[in-house]
C-alpha cells in the first residue's frame, strides 16, 4: 500500500481506513465492494421510504399491524341460543316483511 498516493481529504480518509482494515489488495477490493453495496442498499431503502406511502403498496406497511390486532374469533360466528326460554322472542322469519332489504335483495337467498 506504499505506492498508493491519495489525493484530497476523501482520498486520505479512504486510504487510511483501508490500511487499518485491509492487509492485501484482495482485501481492499472486498472492502470497496462492501462499501459500494452498502450505499446501494442505503439509497434503495430511503427511496422506498418515500415511494411506498404514495403508492398502492402501503398495505405492506400496515400488514404487520393488521396481523397483530386482528380478532381471533371467527368472523360471523353465531352466539348459542337458549330455545328453552319462553321470552316471546321469535326465531327466524315468518313473514316477507321481516327480511332486511339486504336479505331480501341478496342473490344468495334466491
């Protein structure tokens, strides 16, 4: 590493860093590749931090929160009914007017 002549402040810093960490030319090449790919990843992460909130991929950010806070109960689970009780409550539909508008117009009920 004696034949390398740094130029400027950044050159001096780079050569001194390489001399501390690298023992041969092969190590210098590996260190340079490491720095290069580190900066590529750094820039890519910050680019995505600005792109994701403004794109259709925002669901990727909130997927972890949705998974953590979702209900463990089955969606649409029915509560048990006590049919022995005589409270005057009617179960089911006996007249057409007792349907809600959604039930009446639903294609599943036709």
